[in-house]
C-alpha cells in the first residue's frame, strides 16, 4: 500500500474518531444538563410549595385557635351578635381572611360574616355530601370553593372546649374561615415566589401544561386547588424564569 494511501486511511480514521468523540461529549453534556435542569425544577417546585404552605399558616391558625375555646362553644348555642362582632368579625383582617362560618353540630348555621360585597357565598360553602365527608377522618379540613371567577381557600375545624385540646370529645360545632385568592393575593404570592402565579379554572384544564416546560428558560408547573371531595376545582399555574435554566438550555 502506498504511503499516501496509508496517510489517507489514517486521516480518515482520525476524522471518524474525532466525530465519534464529539458525539459522546455532546451526549454527556446533554445528560448533565438534563440532570441539572431536573434538580432545578425540583428545587423550585419544593420552594413554591413551602411558601404557599407558609402563607396558608395564618388561615390554619385562625381555624385552629378559635376552635379550642369555651367561649366559642357557648357562642355556637347563643349566637350572641356582640360577641361575634368583637371576636370574629374584627379578627378577620388579623388573619387575612374575608369570611367566617360557625355551624352547630347538626350543621345548621349559627353565624356568618364576610368583608366581601357578594353575600351569597354564605350558601356556597357546604354542597351536598360535604357535611358528612369533611370531618370523617380528621377534625380539620382544607379545600377551595368557587367565588364567581375566583376561588376561596377554606380552612375548617371542629369546635371543642378549652380542656379538650386533643379533640377527643364529641364536637360542639364547626368553624370555617376563608381567604379569597383574588388579584391582590396572587400578586402577593407572585412576589413571595419571585414568579408569576395565576389561577386557571378547571374548564380550561387543556391550557395547563402536563408537566414542566423549559421553553425560554421558564419553568412552568401547576398545583391542583382541590374542592372538598379531593377533585381539582382549579389549578395554580406557576411560571418561574431562571437565568440558570436559560443558560444550560442554550448550552445543550
């Protein structure tokens, strides 16, 4: 074999080897980028859940603290409007709540108050089947109800005497409090999350991404806002721009 032919074969082998190496490096980079992005997505989603839970804490605390209280037990029976105004109505802003319901043990309404102009929400809390299901497994409940084009987050608890801190005795009534997820609240949530947060109605489910989108360096994911029966009433859609994601996508 001529020397020139040998050199051509050697050159050809080197080119093939180089191309193969580039392919391996490209695949390795792609796998590493995918792992980095997946970790970033998990961290963002986990952080989002923690902040949402933190913002919910005041509503939960409201329902918890007011339901281990002898005075509340007495109010379930008396329905004293003066006591209700001083202790429930005036406490709504403290817990960033816009509505409160007090029911007797048979779920007849003792008291309702709201700071919203729409007073019809009084009858939207407990739909058919909810009364028996809400406290079947726990003295506490958490769910969402529809308020026109928005949703209201609800925390509820069974009412007990001050001495019954473990809630072992039969309940003396029920207390529910609600927070409207309106534009002001979603703006506050967006600022806390450093992202864009919006509520997507259930009937527009097809517009909600099935998973996480990395398009344009933006992580997009959603969380269900469940009704009392555990089925999604709407979805909280989160869009979080990440320069890190944008950088790694451009490199992949």
